[in-house]
């Protein structure tokens, strides 16, 4: 068990910088997820921690030791790959014990470790099978088992669930979380799926274009995104962004979408945005769940407006509505009983207590 | 509603069409079988004729009875050849040469293919292409300069190469190694990159990755390459004809042709028996490992 | 080639920064990789490339290999009628044989592909037998089948009132015979290549073509052939090289006769160089196989580059 630290880590391929200076502290026992779109450098970062890629600049430390020059096998890490990378000619037990056998562990010890991992992952009856005879989910378990028996300082997961179908993915997600709760090994997990990131992580690292956009707990990222990228990447359906400006109307701070629509800001928000220049081009960020059907009595900070719905998507427990507000496509979530229908008008309410205001040019959340 | 109508309209025409198609199919099938039988006869006549002749006595052959039938089958040709020291020498020479060449070939081409497919180094791509082109340089272009080189080497070092069976151990790899390397590059390249990364993280060295992961996983390719190397060594005719002359140094194909054909006297019963025995090892391997044999044959073109 | 590889790997080593020992490990890795390919490189350099160039040198020497004669050997060859006969026969032999091998291979592959899948293995197994038997051995069987006095073919044909045919005794028939044996030996290779390639054509394409109203000929012309174009080209090229360089069949069946009419480059080079003891002259003859090789190499390199770009 160990902490992992990255200091100004850079990866260059010829002229291209794939990773442009990453600073990250991962505490012992922590489960950290690197998430971002493809090509954001998350996998490269993981592979540098593993030692499969050398680093162009900076330092990587595992358990306080700089491991820049240490080959993968001496870093005491284990890795789970997207395509499982099970050795096809070995049985499950042989797959799991390969690393230990190379290190010449005593037979009894190998056996007890394999048995324990197999029991933990519920694959005891599969240990004598070859990978070919296993289903996707079972292969995934074996790949994890191979990591667990090594009892490494750090677990590295490289998009381990993306080859599984949707249902199995949810199941394995819970499985991974359970395993981590049992073994408590420091884990770095790479995925492009924000739901996976949110559900698994103690802390999520959102990456884009080789840089870290934001580090935080899932709730922090959801409720206090630092940039437009994070705000739009985390959460599904994504946050709505509506062009707007700040304006003082009758002594109160308002947000003006266009000439026609203005909303007064609740006091807490008004105080926070007081210093923003009134001429700045801004974006009003609203999560779909903060745009709902209007109730007869509006709570403080909630403003009502009328909209004509373009499309509705009944999801069962809620209905997603899409409408055009001052030229922007906006998504909201309403009660299934609110009477939302394609092409029909509906009176909606927007909860400005949970609004975000972004600088349109820099993308920074104010 | 609309879709039901379409199906109703489409069904009758489709049925008629399907019927005519299946009738076409049946005829196509009959023609296929007819021609396949013709071609199979064409393919199998020479080996079958070898077998027929090998079972005849010299007297029956010179009596010019129906050549396609054996009236008095005898194994005398087989007994004579298999008890002849000379023939057994040819056979063992061939076996030795082929087995050693297969070993040398694998020892050279497997590590080279591993290096070329996985451990990219400067010039490795060029080298891989070069290996393939080398395969295209035929033996008939090289036998004269090689003959001169080996003769000169013998004069220079005092180690005779010409007219020694072991000279074949030196030249046969030039025929087997390029193609086997090429096949193995193809097989190794099809192993996912993550597999060696997993092995590296598991603590395997490059050598262990090769011996414990790559070779077992690419076993079918290895078998195909081995078969290829063996059959090429066994069948090679030009090099032993050029480089060896004494009867104790000959391998089977050359031995049969130079010793069983004595001047104008052709003992066809024995020649056919010898030819059949010479063809037996590749045929047996082929019979049991046909799929690997074909995999090796097609790998060169499709993998590249 | 060795020099180039070695130098560039050194340059690479010098060019990298000395920064980490992981880099040193990478460098060790590429050194190890180089060492693993070293036997291959040495083998090719010493026993293939060197002799190939050495034969260029040999071709410029006189018979006793004492004196440099420049193009003397070639001038001598060009003046001999036999040489032109060999050139002519080499071209006829290679082109005709390859054409028939390709055609028969294509047809047979189609027939095998046509029949139900479970029987295919058996037929494929039988049809590939000619390729499996060492050609030197199978040619002996053909020699016996063509025997002037005991020919089993002539025996059979005599019932139809044909013959006897001088299979190897008459120049035209001998030329036919060597081609026939070469086709017999080589067609299975084409068959197996085409069959593998036919199997890789998606069935839906044929169904789509059938729905579009294509008859079987149109299906072959518009679906099969375009899909197989690459494999046909490569296989034909291979076969052309191998057939041009053929030795075993002609040597055993006719030894170049009658009257040198079936000699091709390889057998004539053997006759002059080994049997006639004039190695330089033989080497000069075998050098005429180079042009076809060069053309093939260019095509293959182009193909490989194309693939590289697509990847």
C-alpha cells in the first residue's frame, strides 16, 4: 500500500505533447478515477505510472520513492487492461499466479493467494478453465484476480469495463467497488465514462487536452465544476448553457438572456456575482433537474417562465423535456404527471439557487 | 399495416425465384462435383501410378501388360530398397539434414521475428521487408556463386564443404529462414500488445515474454513454420545436386535419381518405390497436420 | 544493409538524452533486439546478398576465373542460338504455366467453394497432394508416365486410336510436357490461396448482387474478382518468380532436351556452370533471372508501402 504522487509530469511524442504537466497526489487507500474524452492523456498518464511509457519530464513517486527509472516489474503495481490481456494458453489459476511464479514464490503461498482471490471474486469453480471458455464478465474477474494475488502497492485499471455490455458493466462496477473496500489498495482507474467515474471514485480527476481540468470528489465536481468542460462533461443529460449578461434592474442584479427574458438573482448569488463586469459575455449554466414544471407557489430563488416543448422523452420516473430558449436548446426534467407533450406549451420553473455563471470566453465558472 | 402489405406482395415472387435458384444450385453442385472428380484424378494419377508400379516386379513391367493394374503384386522393391545400405544412407542423410535445418531455422527466425514484430529498433521495418524480398531470390540464382564460395572456403581454411552433406546445413536455412521469419512476424503481430505489457508488469523479462507467452500463444504458427522448413529441406533438389556427389553424402531426392538411374537402364519398379518412400514423410505430415500445413502456405501472402 | 542498420541504431542512441535509466533500458532493449536479429542478418548478408552480388562479379570473368573479360560472357551468349532459344523457352514456359496454374486454380477453388462445407476439407486434401510431394519425386512419376516405350498415357490413348505421342522426344511435345507437369505441381498452390481468399468474401455481397439481378458470371466479375484482386496479383507474382527459376521439373523430365529445346535459364546455367565447368558463363545465364525479380520486388514494395499508409 502506498501513496502515488505526480510532479509536473510531461509526455512528448516527437513534437506532440500528450500530457502537459500533471500534478496529482493520491493518498494511500484512495480510489482515484482519471476521466476525460479520448485523447485527453488519461491512459498515457496511467501507463507512465505503470512504467509502460517513460516520462519525458517530471517525477512520479510511489510510496515516496521516485520511480522514473524503475522498470514496471519493480514498481510493485498491478494493472487490469481493457481487453483483459489474459494469457490464452494458461488456465485461470495459471494466469493469476504467473507473476508470483516468475518471482519464485513458494507453491503453498501461491496456492493460498490464488484461492483467496478466487473466493473474493467468486470464480473458485473457474480456476481450471482457459480464458476462451469464460464469458466477458468472468474474464474481467480473472484479470482483477491476477492483480489482487500480486498484493501490489497500487492497482491500475485501464478502461476495464468498456468491453462489457451495459448491464454487466453496472454489475462489475459494484464488484470493483466491493473489492476495493476489502483490499483497500490504492487505485488509479481510467475511464471515459463519467458515470463510472462518479460511482467508483473517492476523487475524480477530469482531464482534457493533456491537462487536469479539475480534481474533486464526485459531488464537488457535480455541484461546483471549475470550468465549462467539467460542467458539461459531468452529469447526464449535460448541463444547459444559455448565453446571458448581468444587468442591474431596479437595484437588483438580474441575469438577462436576451432582450425579452430576465431573471432576478437570489441574494446569495447576487452577492457572489456583484463584481462581474456587466459587459462580459456570460453563460448561464443550469442542470436539467433545476428546470422543472412550475408549481403554484414558487420557492425563493425559483423563477417561472413559459416554453413550447420540442420533444419529450418519458423515462418512467421522470420525463426529459427539450425546448428552445432564446435560441439555445435546453433540457429539463419534469414530473411524468406534469402533462408535458411534444409541441405543447408548458409553464416551467428555473431554480436559480443552483445556477452557475460562466465566462463565455475563458470557460471559467465564476 | 403498410409492412404487412409489402410482405404479401413480395412473397409469391420471392418463392418462385428461390425455387429457380435452388434448381440452379443443384446443377451447379453436380457440375462442381464432376469437375472436382476430373481434377482429383489429374492430381492423383502420378502418385497412384507410383504406387502401382512400385508393387510390380521387373518382369511384369517389361512384359508391358496393362500399366494401370498390378497382376502379381509384390513387395520385393520395398524389401530391396529398405535393406539396401545405400538407400538407407540417403534416407538418414535426408532426415538428419532436415531435422537439423528445422532446428537452426527456428532458432534463427523465432527470436528475429519476435524482435522485428515487438522490439522496434532503428531499421527494423526495413529489415522485415528485406527479409521478405530475400525469400524471392531463388536458389537457381545463387547456386553457382555459392559453389564457388564454398570451394574457395575449402581451399582457404582446409575445411571441405563441397561434397559434404553438412554443407546443406549451411545453405538450406537461406531457403527456410526468410519465409519462416515472415510467417512468425505475422503471427506475433496478431498477439495483442496488452499481453506483453501484462507480462512485463507481471515481472517477465523479454526473454521470458518470448518463451512463456509468445511461443505458446503462437504455437500454431510455429508448427506451420516447422512444417514448411521441414518440407522445403526434404524436397530441395538443386543444392544437393550441385554440392554433393559421393553416394555416401547424398540426400534422398538426388540419391534416387543418380543411383537408381544407371545409364540407360531404368529399373522403374525401384525408382517408383524410392520416389514414393521419398514422398512419404511430407505426405504423412500433410495427412496429419493438413490445417497447419495450409495455414503456413497461406500465411505468407495473407499476413503480409 | 547491415551497415545501415547498425549505424542508424547508433545514431539513435546518441541522439537521445541521457536522462533516465528507463531510457537506458530502452536502449538495451533495442540492442537486444538487434542481437536477436543478428543471425538472420548475417545469414542473409553472407549467404544470399553476397552471393547475389558475387554472381555479378563472376559473370565478368573468363572460364578459369583468372581474367576479367567485362561483358565478354554476355557477348558470347548473345551470339549463340541456344541462348535465344533458352530466353524464348523460359518466357513461354513461365508465362504459359503461370496462366494455366492461375486459371485452373481459380476454377477448382470455385468448385471446392461451391460444394457443401463439410465435404470441402476432403476435396481440398486430395487436390493439394501434388504440391506436397517433393517435385523431384513426382517428376519421376511423370517421366515414367511419359516413357517412350512403356508410357501409360500412350497405352490408354491407343484405345482411342491416338498416339503414340513422343511426350519428351519431340521438341514441341516436350515443351508441352514440362508445362503440363509444372501446372500439375503448381495449380494446387493457387487453388489454396484463392480458396482462402474466397472464404473471406462476405456472403452478403453475393446475396446483395443476386438481389440486384446479377447472374453467376456477373457475380464473379463484379464481386469475386475485385475482392480477390490483391491475392491474385500476389500469387501470380510469386508463381512467376518461382516458375521462371524452376529447375527440378525440367532437369529431371528432359534435362533440357531434345536438342536444348526445353532448357530454361536455371537448367542451362547448371549445364554450363556445373556440368560444363564454366561457372562464369553459367552465372551470366542465371543473371537473366534478375529483371523479373526486380520487377516483382518493385511491385511488392509498392504494395507494402500502400498497406503501411492505410494502417
